[in-house]
C-alpha cells in the first residue's frame, strides 16, 4: 500500500505507514515493546532506583580505595546507560511511546520542527492543515455521528474532533461536507492520547507541554471532554484561532473560542479627534443607541475630557502581635521622610512602575497598606504587585515580627464594588463633558432639555440614592465599559469598579442647551499585556490609535483609551436617557433586540 504523507503547517511532514507486503518494516510505536503500560512503569522505576544504588555503592568503594572515578567497568557503563534511559522516561513521563520515539524512530513525527525539510514527490503536500469555514459554520462534533470507517489523518496538528467508532483506523481520507471544505479526522496517536485523557492517566492541563502543539492539544482536550460528558460542542468553533498566543497569559485548557460580534459606534468627537469605537456585545440596541449619542455630541461640537488621576493600587494585609505594633508600621509608612526609601525599593521592579502614595488602615492588630503607583501603558496589576512584594521584603528587616497574611487584602479593591475606589479612585480617574445644543436634543434625541434634566435628577441621582447605590449614579455605564473592554482585550471583570460613574445634566444658556457630564473615578485599562496582545483585540486598539505602548510619552495610550471609554459612556447615557424621557425605550428594544430578520435589516431612526 502506498505511503501517504502530509506536512504540519509547513514545519514537518508526518507520515502514516501501514503494514503490507510492500513495506514489512513499518511498525507502530507500541509494537516495539508489547507490554502493558503499568509493567513498563514498574520496570523503569525498578531499574532507576537499582542503578542509582549500584552506582553510589561502586563510587563509594572507589573513594575508599582511592580509585579514579573515571575508570569504569563494563557493569558500570551498563548501569549508567540504564540510569539515563530510565531517567528520561521518568522525567518526561510521557509513556513508553515517547521513549520509543526517541530511540526507535527518526525525528519526523510531532516533535520535529525542521522548517527546511523538503517535500517528497509521492507525498500529498498541503501548505496549511487548517479548516476554513464561514463565521457560524461550526463543525458537527456530535457524539452520535455516523461511523467513519478507514479514516485517519496523518497530520499531528490540532484538528476539529470527530468521534471515531473504530479505535484504530487504517487509511487517510478526507471527508466531504456540503460546504466543499475538507475536514481532518483525528489519527491513531491522537486517539490513544484521547483515551488516556478520558481514563485520567494524562492530565488534560498538561497536553500543551507534552505535545508541543497548542492547537492539537485544544482539539484533543475538546474531544476528550465530549466523551467524558456525553455532550456535543458542535456549536463551539475550534479552527481559526491562534492558540499559541494565549498560552501562559490569557486562558488555560482551551477547547475552542466564543464568537462575540463587534459593532462600531461613532465617530465620537472627543478632545478634537474622531474615534470609531469598537463594542463587543450580544445586546441589541446598545451599539445603535451609543451611535446616536455620538451623533448628538458630534453635531454639538464634540466632548471634552480631563484626566484627574492615574494610579493602580494593591493593598496587602499584615498582622502583628499587638495593635500598637501595627500602628508603629502605619506611622512609619505614612511619614514623608521615609517615602523616598520605600519608593526606591518599590520602583526597582519595573521601568514604568513608580510609587505615588501609601495609605494605611488598621483593624485591630491587622494593618492594610494601600499602595498606589503609575504603570505606564499597562493596566498594571502585576507591576504594582511586584513592587509591593519588594517593599514587604524590605520592611521585614525592620519589622521582623510582621506576618504577611496576603499580598491582597481587598483594600485595593479589585473587581468588587468598594467605596474606596469611588472616593480615592483606582486606575484612571476621568471626567468627560459636552454641551448639547437644544435643536440637536429635539431633532436627534427626540426630547427636550427640561425633560432630560428632570429625569436625570429623579432617576440617576435620587433613584440611585434610594437604592443605596455605590458608584452607580448612572443609567447604564457598565454596558459600554464591558463592551469596549471585551473588544480591546481588557479584563471584563474589572467593569465592576470601572463602571463607577455619576451622570450629571443641567440646563445652560438660558435653558436652551444641555450640559451633560460623566465622572468616572476608577477606569482600569491598558494597551499592553494580557488580552491586548491577541490579534482581534489588537486590531480594535489599532482602530482607536492606541495600540501598544506610547513611544513618546509612556502611559499616553492607556490614558487616551480611558478618555474614549468615558466619552462613549457619555454618548450612551445621553441616548438612553433621551429614549426613556421620550418613551422610546420599549419600542427601541422591540426593534433592535428581537430575534427576527425584519429587525435586523431595519434602519435606526435618526
């Protein structure tokens, strides 16, 4: 039978060889040592500890007799070889197939990474082993898929999994689908790994490190999950995503990715510049409403923003034997004479992290220290955490009785509603304002200045106070914050404190025009690090002109992004409040937030 070959993303050519009359020498890895895995493990453990004991005994005897250690007997050479082989097995613990692949096979399998390997004439050469489907056309990975006989794939790269009833398929074939796109099927090696994951002998979280291929690891994990749970993931896309880009920084144990549509609101005229604002959301009417607010602001001459503060916080908690001792450290930290020393210790961890202030609070003999520092264009949680750790290490010398309970004591406060963020600020503190002309209020927003001012007083201010709101004196700031955060790779959980906002409206120019403002004391954003490095999120940041770190002024890009968030919130607040004042809220959502084709193609009202 002919050998069919296929490369893996232009790096290696992986072949599947079948036993036949023409090729009697081809054999599978498991044919080399036809023993159960538990026997192989027991054998390797026994050999390892025996040869270690043997070599130590021999070397001890040589030391006693003053014999040079490099003079070795045949038995010692054999022991050293056995030690190396068993050590490799135990260190990797990839199973006997891995050891056999190193010893019995040339490096043309999944571990080879020779970019210069030439393509053979008899091989079936494909430049990309990926499946390209239109958005939404996910593969059907149902567990009840019809039997697929004689189907395997020779590429070790990750593939969208389809259940194989036959544990050992025999031939490479491409399965035609109505979309005319070919679908790779999991092969022999992948099938064995899947079975091991299902059985629990290979941890699912270790697939990336063991396979050296993030996409393949995601496909195998996905298929194993389907078999374990008995549930299909057919609607969850696998292809079309760079799994290497999230390794170690964004998401662990991936099995696919979720598609969230991104809409564009704008242009938002802010501080003399126009921005097209990307918003990732599944809520109908949100982008359309924000877009209407942007139009009203643009026709009125634009909005203006002011950055009030820029500093990320982290607050560790430490404990002493007495409250008096905790107070002594508090006084030490808040003494201006000690700030330079503490700042030097803090700043050495980063080029951009610079300590700004330390504020302390005592609860009995427990001390909470709230460090605040600038972080350049990064959101800065890791940066400030490293600086705080440096200070704690420094303080330990003068306060050896200090017991560090936790690097974060919730006095920061991160991803939780807290008055300290509302009052002191966290991240970027921004105020954004605009004066909307009276005729724009009437023609674009379909209401009047007096109605908006009254509604804002009774809803956003009085109503929120009646509800005991904490930083929630607005109509829906979190809607816009979250949508922009997801689109630009921010931490969506930080919408909790980043959505702190008070919306103010006032009639100006003899009651003819509307002054509207939003004050947001804790917008936490960054343009480097985390999810901002992913392709889609990076593209959205590039659209706003704030991608990456600012070369001219460190921190400038992240500050502009915070201002854009505040400006977008201003536009959305203006539009939603107008819709409520005009009695259009229900009609708007019936038009844009309903699952029917007519709503999808209808045009928004001007």
